[in-house]
């Protein structure tokens, strides 16, 4: 097994210096997700304003893969439109399900392509997706709580 | 090298083909026997021979194969009974695993709650108490927790000291006259603690409570004699003691089994059946509804033979020595903290630890790259994790086939972890 492929510099860097970490106000949706096999946990909040992801804030414990993934996600979706964020979510999920067959589009996924190697390790894919799952869930909750939005 | 070991580990290793495997270009270092042990050729061969030669359903046919299969199955029961010092094979109930064995006990209480004629020892309701410990595997916690929720009884537990031992000073306080049953772990799967039993069994007698052991991690590793232990029931599981998956054991005193309502019902557990009513067979058949794990019982019997031949006292002394070596060597690793007893006394060769700044998942991944199999996570003992303020640990667990050299490899690989996450 090639460890360097899994633990890329980018991943270790995000793990050691997570971007956007900590829980912040205001927010409309919050989600708590756990990975029952290993005890990784994340609480994540989404603040939506004018069709944009105005803030994503989170507090998590877990392995390098799950923590780095949340940090990379923050960089990718914070400040983008909700639609763009959902597109990234779909793209990243597809990359994680690629079983090592995809390199990912760096143009669109930026640092998140570093996780391509993780897709070869089924036990770790769940770690990489934990933050994204929390985002998806928090967004649904946020949109449900925003009056006038029915297309969510 | 293994001066103090009473086992010929090299010869033993030759019986386990999987130990020759390579993970990538590294030799396999299997340190996850607390999750499941590897199986020697003798076990696999016994199951294969039975399947190729005598396979049939038991107790249902007069043909030759049927009687051979019945004999093999009942022979396995007798072997297991002798192995744990049970007065009679009829006290040995085959189940699917420890989890089912413990549920079978818990459901005896729950089912008794619906039966006005039930034995008073199994009657449980508001005001009654059930006692476990804080170091249980979920398998010996949740069935009792659920039982209490459903019957209105109160669940209590004995805590853990900072050193990873049961807080036995509180035994008299926790176990009161209201207590009906105490079920506690003999050897803890996360902490590696070997719990002394006499104080708890004595207190159980004083208050008239039933007392049982989750022996999942003790029967495979040390001499267990149910009569000497003075308990009412024990549960253990085949796959942790060189046997196959799919078979477990509940041992309980004959008079308890006679008084307990059945758990699963259906074929093979009846005396007579009409459309309105059924009378049940005597134990152990009463608790073995449906076709049991027959080939697995044959495999378990072969595992018992294997362990018997080595001698459980020798297995124990090998592991005691191995535990000492593991503790010594792991203590030398910078940033490593052992969760559980730090001395090889009253301790198994299962050692959990945290590694400063590195999540167990990452530790496990890097060790795997070195061919080393350990378990990471909460080990189905979340309350134990919470007690020590951790989410997860890395756990290395040794068995009769592990060597010092493998521990050295583990310690060296932990240096590799430091390098990646340094
Ligand atoms: C102490 C203890 N109890 C119960 C179990 C459950 O065993 P099984 O999964 O075979 O039912 C285990 C094994 O994981 C264990 O270590």
C-alpha cells in the first residue's frame, strides 16, 4: 500500500490547520453526524443568505481524513451559491465512490482531488464523506426553515 | 527468545496457514485476536471432514449420517462442558455467539414478566435492580439496559478506577438487596483487565441475586472452571477461541435452565404441540430452536481439543509474559498512553492505547501498511471510552501464536506513524 497516496501533503496540512473550524452564529440549519464504526463526529451549521452559503461552521473530532475533508469542504463551498455547493457535493461524492478509478477534476474540486486516493479504501470513504453528509443534512434543515423557499 | 513461554510458538504458528500471509510485501502481524482469533488447520479440517463425510441434520433421522451428525454435535457439547468444568453437558446451550447467549439470559427475565407462574428468581419489575459494570462490551450492556427499560427495573453499574480496574470498594453499595441479577465481564475487551470475581459472587449470594459472566475474552485465554468460579451462568463465543464463527455458548446451572422460559421457539425444542398449546423439551434442547450450527459445533470441539492439548495454564502463562513484554515496549513509545492496567498483573495480552495527536484510525491505517493488523475504534465499549475521555483507541491483542518479534514490529511501525504525522 502506498501511504503517500492516502496521506497527501494537502490532507495533512488541512488536518493540522483546519480552515473555518468552530461553531458560529447565525445559522438556519445544524446537523450532527457520527461514524458509528470509529466514533468520528461532526456538528455542522449552515447559514444561508440570498441563495448563497453564507457560512459553514463546524466542530469535529476524528481521524485525519474526516477532519481534513471538512476543512477542504469549507474552502470549496463557503460563499458559493447553494446550487454550486450542491454540485460540488455531487462531484465529491462521485469521486469518493470511484474506487480509485477517478482522479477528480482539479479545476472544480481544487484541494479535494487529494482525496482521490482515499476512494480505494472503502473503510475510509465514510470518513471523507462525514462532513459532506452533515452539510447536506444541515442544508435541508436550513432550507426547510427559510420561509418562501419551496424548491428545496 | 521466548524463554518464559511454555508454548512451542513456532510449532503452533505452523498450524495457522493465514499467519504465512503477506500484506503487500510485508509479513502479516496479526494482533487482533480479541476481535476474532485465527483458526488452526485442525479446526478447518474437522469441519471439512464432517461436511464431506457425515453431514446430515441432527436428531431427525434414523439413517447412519443422521446418527453420526447427532453424535458429533452432542459430542461437541460434552467436550465444551468438560472444558469449562460444567457438571453436565446438558448445562451447555449452543447459540450463535456471546451476544445471543446474553440475550437469551436477559429474555428469560423479560419473558417471565408476562408469565404469572414464572420462577420468582426471574421476576423483574419496578424497584428491582440489575447490575453490570462500566467496562462491559455493548453485548453485556444493551440487553440488560433494554430489559430494565421494558420491565421498569433499575440498571446499576460498578465503576472503573483510573488504573482500569473495577472499583470493588463500591460492590456492597451498588449490589443491594433489591438486586436480582449481576452480569459482568470476566476479561474486559478494551482495557484487558482480568476481573477478580469472588467479591462480586459473594455479594450476589448475600443478596440472593443471580450472577453471570461475560466470558468471551476469558474462556479463550485462561483456565475457566464454572464450578470453581461459583457463578450461575457464563457466555462465550467460538470464533475468539480458535473455532468458527456462527457458534456461541451459554452455560447455566441446570436448575436455572429448567426454570427459564425459552427464548427462540420453533422446531426441535418441543415435547408436544397442538394447535393451541406447546410443551417444551428439557434443556438444552429447549433453547436450541431450529437447526443448530452443526458443522460449527464440530469445529468448536476441534478448537477445544487444540486448546486442551496445549493446556490452558500454558496458554495463560504465555500470554501473561506477552502482556508484560507489550506493556514494557509500548511504554517506550513517545506520546503513547495506555488505557487500562499498566502492569501485567490481572491483565490479558490485550492493550489499548492512544497516540498523542494521531487518531486511532490513522494509526491503524499506517500499521496496516506495515502488515500489522490491530483494531481501532471504540471496540463496542463506548461507556469505557467515555470513562477515559477518549472517542476511540488503538488496540493490539495477542494470543497463543504471537511472538516478541511481532511486538517489536508493532513498536517500530508506531515510529512510522510519528513520521507521517510528526
Ligand atoms: C467481552 C466481549 N463480550 C461480548 C462479545 C461479543 O461477541 P460476539 O460478537 O461473538 O457475540 C465480545 C466480542 O467482541 C467481547 O469481547
